[in-house]
């Protein structure tokens, strides 16, 4: 993969899936993640989901070098996507996985192949690590939704988590489940079985739907 460190200090354009794209000053890079400053926020972009990119001329963009360093990188001499996600625990963040909009909240746990993310709107969301597109930490001075952080903070749960998303999902057999934020009717129903990477759910009208876990991006429970 291209060594993005050669572009540090340059303004760049990154195209991701769908209509998603970013313009910003490249401030850091790892093997699987780049960090840009877009004039307001530091954006951590998974290189796995970058379709194409280019260096911009001064005419294309006038974003200046940030005058401060991202706080979640204070203890990180080098970065990777997993290191960034781990360092962001406890910080209010925006993440994007699937759908029309990103979601906001806290990273609670990082397991082998998934993240447990607490959203004040959706509550616990299980996010497949491979499908995480970007992460934006909020500034400490921001007050999301105009609420204090006590009301926004994630409730404490002491239930043990399985190492893999498939094993964790097996614990929820019999419950109503929403996959990928319900972007299709076949992704909402009662979880019937999880076996060999295949998921069976029963929809509202009692017909069954089958999903490949490799294409499951998010899981939450209504």
C-alpha cells in the first residue's frame, strides 16, 4: 500500500463509498488509517474504504495546518485504526458504518472483530470492525445535543462479551434484531439461528430471511 506519510502537510481529497468524501490537510498516517484536519475536526479514515484520493492544489483547498494535536493521539507514537479506536474509548465520537448518516456516541469495548458502541439514540450498537469507515472525536468544549455528559454517558453493563461478533450474536437468539440500521426489510426480525457465518431471522409476516455475517455492518436491538 502507498506510504501516505509522504503526503503529510498536503491538502488531499479522499473518496469513500457512495456519496461520502473528505477534503482536509493530512496530518498523520498509519498502515490502515489516515488522519486529516478539515478545518474543524480531525477525521480518522479507514484506508480499507478509500476508493481513490488525490493531492489538491492551493486553488482547490485553503485548509490550513491545525495549531493543536488530536488529544486521542497523545500517547500514540504510531497509529493504526485499532489503536485509534482504543484510544477513543470514553470520548464522544461520530462514527460512520452504513446508511445515510453517521451515528454519535461512545466506544465501550473493542473485541477481535467488532466494537460495542453506545449511542444515546440507538443504545448499544455492535459494529463490525471491518465496516468502520471513519471516526471523528468531538472537541472537549462541545456539548452534543445540548445535553450534559452525565445524561449522555453510557450505562455500565457487566455482562461478558464474546471475542467474535458471531459468538456474541448467538447470545441474542430469540430476540428482535435490526441489522445495518434496517436498510432493507430482510434485515429486521427475530433472530432464529447463527451458524457457520449464516444468520437466520424470522420477519414480521413469519417468512424467513438469511444473511451472510460478512455483510453485517451493525447490529442493534429495538
